[in-house]
């Protein structure tokens, strides 16, 4: 067994009952692994939107300022404090998923020492994570921790969208914020599986990125003819299901209206619209404003939250097993992530970095590598 | 067989490709009933919101003006014309449900002549309706056509809400515009069945009406403490399902937020909110503006359209049969409707009446009795 580290850093986020947001780096003692435990030196953890939800809550990152002794303090809007009820005054660890190297192990897991592994362990924005060997997946020999840092949330979410489409009787998909890492995975999955996909992006640059990847239907919401182009693409694919990462504004409503426009004319008109059920699942909040639903698309529609955890529960073990196998097999192709920057763990508390990676926009994805600035 | 009428009036609504709304009274020939057909003299047809959807479409009734030769012309907003695609230039009959007296019948239905019957026949805003005997339900001897005019849409919708609650695993309900005829039925159903019901009304007067009926939880959205009172009532009942007749504005969102507030505290906080799924079904559009969903209640939520026809399909024949029996048995109690005014068929094209009954508010419900002004 190599020399055991004595302590390691771990990032904590607390929202106080007074509405303060406190971000702190704490130093924790590292226990010896026992039994089948492994100690993972974290070397790559992506900054996902779900991590920002824990890190910042409803606080505006512009309110964050350094405090004496280290860390940052910010402010949560007063009206949002009650919504945070269940996390008030708790110092929460951050970082859902990541990868690293096993640096120590209990007697039943010694074969893993030295191996690069990936895990959805929580508290990944830490120098070290002590977990059971059953919780880690060894990476193939040619994969680095950075290659394997984001093998759970985005890949499984993207695959779950296609599986949900099948399970709920739809035949094609609409996806928003489609130039994201997740969106690019979805383009590759749908291309491989022959599933119709309408990609909604917000700039000509993002549109070009997806077209290069082989996306057939890319619609730019920044263009004045967006709604007409969207209706054409929806009609061409027959999509009646959408996954929306934006949340706020009229986008979900625009998609439902496009779906309704693309239905076949009804001989016997009713005030209830087409018989086609149209579904939008909101799985993100790049725009945290209200979802504005215009209801000009009849009565057969639904807009609701979408959570990977719940989708996994609905889809069942066999489907999930198939999804996991595919993720590992296509780790460097379909499910490759790209990052705008890699930073150290301490750098996550640099206000300039924080302002950048907390922008809820695609194309600024960061990777944290605690080994970069480890003592 | 009594003397057969030769012709009868029937109201028609047309939206033209140019965006004009044309309301006309046409005179139609009445065919002899054959086989098992019955000819019903319409004597009572309610003006339901769903009828206004056919009559006016998206037109503002204030644009309606009398035209030479009879009838009214109005204007549909230009942006709404494409949504009306499937009804353009069709002269649609109006009036979903109603009751009357059988005045003639084919040889296989002669036993019904003279009987008061109710039907969901469409085109009920007419002097006469020729339908198959299987489509009508004879009313009990002590029930007038007015008593039996509205035995389908409101009673079946109200019952379907409680059945949907059971089918989808909820245990209590929230209802908006709760002082409506439908809302009053729901109060009586829930009281009889021991189902928790939160009634949202928009005035102190409506609140008093429901309290008199025996409603336990009545919350007035015009009061400044509405959201706190709503959260209390939701917590007291455990409601996680709502039926919303209002549609526009923040009401659906307020209800979801109240449901989330009333969930038990979670020991392990996640950014996804409580594990409780919260559902709002929008079944009406008293406010035709956009539904504004603030998304401050985690990820387990859904807002969607609700249509009686589809609910009936989901609930299945046995449940529907039970619902129908109850409606007829409780016609004068649970399912009694009250009307602000009864008008003749021609009166429906009087601009002053139209302005009044097309107000999408509770308490101004009209009944049409074509026999009042029949030639």
C-alpha cells in the first residue's frame, strides 16, 4: 500500500437561515480503507448544472465575495430562503461524479490499487473519496480520469431520453440547448439508432457544431424565422416529445405549438385540438425564469420535470444495464466530453472562475482536477 | 305521432380564412324520424365554456356587430387564425349538451314520444335534434328539461376528477374556480365520499357560497395571504393533484409551490426537491393568458391539459357506468345546476347577452331554451 494521505480538502456549500451562502474549503481527516473500501484520489470532476444547484442554490454568483480566512460569502434572495428549507445551515459537499486513481484499498479490494476508476459518489469536489469498491467502475486501460470523469449524468441522461421516448410511445425527439455536451451525445446516439432528432440551439456557431457532428435538423432560436423552421423540423421527424434544458421563457410552449401545427388536419374540428398527445420534459434551468405556456395547441399536452433518478426507476434494471454497458463501450466516442478549461479544486473558489463556470450556458464547461493544486 | 315541424332554427359559427367570425341562425329542414330515431324539441341547453370555444373561438366578443340579414360578425386576431386551421370556412353547429321533449319518433322508438330526455348530441343550440334513441337518456318523471340539461359535461367531469385522483394514486384534490356549477358538484361529491378538497375561489362572496354548501377548505385568491392559506389547506388535506379551470397566470404554479411547501422535511437535501410528484391538470381557460410556471418546487411536477373524453377512455367502462348511474340518481341534489338567466335561441345572438354570457367567470351561467322564442 502506498503512503496514505492524512488529510484532504473538500468543498462545502452552506445556505444559512439568514439567507447567506457560505462556500468553504474544509480540511478533512482521511480514514484508512477497510474491507472492500477503496480510497480514490480525485483527478477529474465535471462542473455539471446539477452541481451548480448544490453549490450556489438560488444565489446570484455576482453576490459572492472573499471572506477572511478563506472562502466566499454570497446572498440568497430573501423570497427563495423558504424553498431551501431542507438544506438550511447544513454544510453540503458538492460534486456528483468524477474519476481518479485508487491510491489505497482495504484487504478485499487491493487489486484495484493503481487503477483509474469512475464513480457517482457525491462530494467529488474533494481531494480524496473513500467508497466501497462496488461503487466504482474501473476505466479501460487507455482511458484517463479526464476521459471517464463524466460517464454517469450526461451519458445516462441522454440514453434515458431515447429510452423514455420508446417507453412512452413517441418516435422522435426535440432537444433544446442541443450544443451542450449532453446534446452532442444525443446527436450521436440518435444518428446511430436512426431516431429523428430536432436540435434547438441559440447561435449560428452552435448550429455549425452540430451540423459537423452529423445532426440533420438544427434550428436556431436566435433567428427570426425560428418558429417556422421549428415546425418544419418537427413535421419532418414526427417528434411529439421534447427534452428542455432551458426551462424559462416560451421555448417549451413554442415546441408544443410546433408539434400541434405539424399534426394532420382534422376533418371534424373540436375546440380541443389534435388528438396527438404532446409532451415536454424540463430537465434543466439554463433560464431560471418562469416557464410561459401559451396554450394554443389544444388540450393534449403536458409539461413536467424530468429527473434521471426517476427515469432510471421507471425504465427498470434491464434497460439500465444495457445503457451502462453502452456508456463504457463508447466512452471515447459517443460519450466523450469536452471542457473549456481544467482547474484545480481551490480555483473553484476563485470569483473570476466561478463567474465563468456558473454561467448557465453551453460551451463553458469546466473540469476540476484537485491534483493540480493539491498540497 | 303529433304534427311534424317542417323547419327549425340552428345556430352556426364560422371562422373564415380572412379571420372573420360569422355567427348566423340558419333555418333547416327537419327530416322524418325513421327506425329507432327520435326528434327532440330542444328546451334547455346550458352555455358551457366548451360551447364558447366553438361559438367564439379566439375572437373577442367586443368585436361582434350585427350584420344586415341577421347574425353577427366579429374578428379573430390575425395570429390566432393559423391555430384555427381545421375549422376555417366551416359553419359549425354549437351546443354540446341539452334536454328536451321527444316530439316524434321512428317506429322502433315510439314509446319515447312525449318523454323528457337528455343528450350530449352536439348542435343542441337548435330548435330540434334528430338522433338515435340510443343517444338519449329519459329523465325521471319529476325532472324537467332544465333539470336535465347539463347532466353530462359538468357532472361527468367532476366525477372523473375524483376517479382520476384514485387512479393516479393521490388522496385529495385542489380545485380552482371552485364556486362554478362544476365546483359546487365537486364539493358535494367530495363531502359524500370523504375526499379532502381545497377550493380556490376569487371573492368573499364565492367563499361564502361554498362554505354554506359544507366545503371545509376554501381559499380566496383575492386575499393578500392567499399563498399561506393555500399552503395550510393543502397541508391539511395532503392534496398532490389539482384541477385548474383558470389556466392563465400563476395559479397552477402557486398550487405546485403550496404542495411542495406542505411536504415533509427531507433529511438528505437534493436540489431536486421533495420526492412527491405534484400534478396540475388544466381543464379550462377562464384566463386565456399564458400559464406562468415559476419552477420553485423541485423536479417532481407536471402541468398538462385535461379533457373529459380522454379521462373517460383512461378510466374504462365499468367506472364510467358507475359515474352515469350516480349522475341520474343524484340529478336534483349533487348534480343540480343553477343559471343566472334563461334565454331564447335567438337571444344568444343579442350582443348584450353575448357580452354577458361570454364573460369567462363563474356565476353568470346561462341556459338556452329555444322554445321561448320559437316561431
